[in-house]
């Protein structure tokens, strides 16, 4: 950071947009001083309504996120959004039109949008996203929307950080079948049939409702909501906002909020841990020439990757760490 | 494993399909005995032509893989294929029709197909895929095709394990623009304009060729090839097979093959390392109640995830491992 951690943290909390963006970049790069800033910011986070928005290519996620930003702003709430970088391959990244639409928020001090690529982060997309959300909370965003492409472990990790999971489905895309099969029905809190003016919208709605089998659900559990929208025209967005806020209220009424917070922290611990551990060991290996020698030995058939890793772990990891017994 | 590692390894090398499938499942589950089998198999691997096939939803990857299996079989080569499980959400997993088509290979002893989901593997998709390819090589497959969805870090990891990378593009899908933007142009060795009977095929071809800017390329480097196909009708498949084999020959002529093998081993080391390390530490944490206490402390604001991880790493990781100095 260009300034001391304490100074940087204060500026983030005051909402200094330039320093927030800079901090996000440094976190993505695994900067050590940025972590010190995060330690200071951490107690100032954790209060926002966090919403994961997942769905296939062409489901209209980006437009939906844009409309949600607008709708939450109209309710007077500050909104942060983590969106998929359009430069990602096959990611369902928004096309130029969507981006231009979203830029209309760029002069609104109550909105902070951050684009993320689907790969290329030193500590992984999930860690980078998770930390970006924390920074947005520290700078005062009351709602944070996180768009994900819904494929791969990274995406599951991202969804697990958010309190409320929106699954966006376009009629006739086959997505409803995929969603049913893939266990997304279990993680979704709100299902959005977007582009509901298209043929097959009613069938998609029925298919999702049938799969949710809401009948006979025990009292006290959240009953997933299905909302029909036409994001391009803003139709159904108010209902969607109400569904999101209803889920938040549901969490706050019972122990759900405590559980969601705990789950988020546990998840963050895992992400940070994996990343930091790797860095320590790779730093230890660097410049020793041992990695190269190992690779050559494997290629020459003198050993294999499994035996090599056993050896390396023996060197780096304490066998029976006493504090844990 | 139901049998001793030596016995299991012999049976894999003899091509016992049941034991190969069982081994793959055990590897996905992180079974310890399965790793012992892999140590024995490792020297019997590394010789196949390995081909990564990446592309967006609807590009026709699955059909193309099916046609490639057929074409390599007609050349008398044994073919293994790792394909995307259709149950994955938004993964571009093949629909029922594609799967049925592929099943026609199921009685052919010279073909071995393994479906993989895009998530849910203990050690990650990339490790599971990488090990599946090794098993296929050990059982005598001479060509191994690996279908990936081309999004997220997992997929990049998968591609890096293969020698030859095919980027599949459908005309008018916008994929060509995404590919250009996203650096896929640099990792692709063969570009496939599939569904080349559709409108816009010529434009897609031109766009890709222009982006590759083949003019003025130095001698000795591989010049990426662009092939037009209509996989559903089998058109262009022979040319595609020739392009794949030409790339293999190119690698073997120079030092490319040595480099590709070394890169693959290095990559495997990273994947296995990350996975094993995590297991050791999580095993150490299990049942101690410390994780829960840490989470509570963080939630109560007494500490933060960064400080906790620093503490845990101090317990598990040796500070200055002497053998490395």
C-alpha cells in the first residue's frame, strides 16, 4: 500500500473509492501489506446483505444484476457488485451492451462495481472475490451482489460466501433440467425465471416449482421462492428484491444469520489457509534447484510424483504438532 | 483396492477394464492404496497423444470428441476419453442424444470413456482428471482426449496437462471474440470452427486466422492450424486428426516433447502437493474443536482469519527447513 495500514483502513472505512480499488488489486496480487489492512478492516465487515447470482450463459444474469443495483439504490441502500469480467473465455461474461448499461452507475457514489476475470488470481478466484466483498462491506455497502458463472469448484466456493443464492434460469435453455440434476435446487434460495416473456416460461416455472416440492415442508425452514422476471424491461425486479429481503429477514429471525456468518468465516479460513500454505512452501523451494531435479528424476523414471510429494511434506510439515493433541 | 497394489497395477497394465474404473473411483476419493498403485503404474505412462478439447456451451465439443474417437479407432489406435458429466450445472455437459451416440463405443475394447463432473472431487477436478489420464495410458490407450468446459482455473489446469490443445468455436456464438480476448489464442494449437455449415462460419474462420497473425512467425515454432468441421456429419474430422498428429510430430522433432512432459510432471506435482498438504493439516485439526473455537473468536471480533491462519501455519509448518538451504 502507498500508505500505512492504519491510514489505508481509515480511508476505506471513509469510503475513499480510489484506495478501495487499490486495496482490491493488491489483495488479488497477494500483497502482504494489504493483508495487514484487512486485519484492521475485518471487524467493520459482515453486515451487508450478500447475494450470489448464478446461472448459465445467456440466462441474463448481468442485466439482472444491473436492475438489482438500480432497485436497491431506489430503496436508498448502498450497493456493491462483483461482476464477471467480459474478457473471460466462455464465461458468459457480459457483452459490450450490458457493460455500457452498467456504466450508468459509475457516477453514483452509492454504487461500487468490480469486474473479475474467472481465472488468473494468485490465490484463486474465490479468495479474491471473498476479500473484495469484505472490502465493499468495510466501505459501507449495504447490499453486495456477486455474479458467478455457476461452473466449477471456484464458483461453488463463491456462492458459499453469500447469504442468499439466486439461481437464474432462462426458459427453453435446458438450464432448468441441468439445475434440477445438479443439486443447485438445494443451494438456491430464490429461483429466477428470467426472460419470462419467452416461449416455455410457464413450463420452466412449473418444472422448478415441481422440483422444489414445497408441499409438506417443515415449519421454520426457508421455502425457496420462484420469481418470474424480464430483466431487460425491469419486470419482476421489485418482487425479486422483496424475495431477497424476505430471505434476509428469515435468516435474522432464527439462527440462520449466525449459521451463515459462521459458514462464511469457515469458508474464508479454508481459502486463506490453502493460499498462504502454498506460498510458504513454494517460497522455500524457489531457487534451490530441487524442483527441477525432482522433475528430471520423475521423467527419468527414478521416482514418481507421489513419492516426491511425500518427501517434500516430510521436510515442510511437522509430523505431530503438539498443540493439537 | 480389493487386491494388493502390485496385483492391481498388473491388471491395469493388462487392460482389465473393471479394475481401471475402480482405481479411477478410488483416486477421486483420495484412497491411500490407490496412490500406491499409481506409484507402480507411473513408469508405464506418459506415451499417449494427449489432446485437450475446450470450447463454450453449444460449440459441439462432445460430438467432436465422439467423432475423434471413431477416427482414431479407424487408424487402429486405442483411445481413451475423459468427458464432461452431463449432470454438471451450466457446464455444457452433453445432452442425452450425444451420450447415446457415444455409447456405441462401449463394446469396443479399444475405447475407454470416463465421465467427470465439474466439481465435487476431494482433490479437485484437475487432479482427478490428471490421474485418470495416467491410468488410461497405463492400460494401453494410445490417444487420450480430454473434454473441458474452458472456464475457471480448474479447466486451465486440465488443459496444461495435455500436449495438444484444441479450441472449438461455433460461428456466430461470440466465442471467437471471447477466445481472442482471453488469451486462448496463445494456448491453442489447433482451432476448430465447428458447425461450419452455419452462417458466419467464414467470418469466424477469418477472425481466428487474423488473430493468430501467422505471418512472419519464426521458423521452428508450431504454427497453429485452423480446421473447419461439421462434427454431426463427420465433415473435416480427417483433417482435424491430421492436424493433431502433425502437432505431435512437431513436438517429437524438436525439444517440444521433452518440454511438454516436463510441464506435465511439474503440474502434477503442484496438484498432488496442494491436495496432500491440505489433507494432512485438516486431519490434524479434526476433532480438536480448535476450528470451531477459531471461528467463534473471529465472529466475536477477538481475531480475524488472517491472524488465525498465521497461527495455524506456525504450528504446522517448519520455519526454515534445513534440507533446503
